[in-house]
């Protein structure tokens, strides 16, 4: 069983390529939703990958399986519009820094 799932999100059909990530329609609602997921421990880490606003986003989520991850993320105001899930993969953590490192 994996420790976490990695969720890769890419721009969806409503993504406006002339604007930055924080300028997309509905940014405040999306950001609030994601902050709540982090506060509840569902999202362990998350953010854009690549220079600037990034080419895609990666979420490390703590949930049992892909179906549960997709179901929870379906409530995102950006789901399947501004962002779409490209992949969900299990991630087993084998290496970890010692506490306080």
C-alpha cells in the first residue's frame, strides 16, 4: 500500500493562457478550497511545477485510493474546467529526512 497519492493537474478547457494562475477565473474559490484540503490533512504538499506559474501542479494527498482522491477533488470549483486531473499515482516514500533536519 502506498503512503500517498500524487495527483497531477494540467490546464483544463477553461484555462485562459493569456493570464497567470492567480488571475484565472474563480481563483479565490479554488484557493480557499485547496487551503481547506490542506488544513484537514488531505493535501500534504501541493503547488505548481516548473518556472513561474509552472506547467502543471502536483498534489501529494493522503487518502486510501484513487477513487477517493478523485471524488474529493471533484468538489474543487476548478475541477474539469480550469484544471483537469491528468494522472493519479501511488507513491511509496522510502527515504525521509530525520526530524529537525
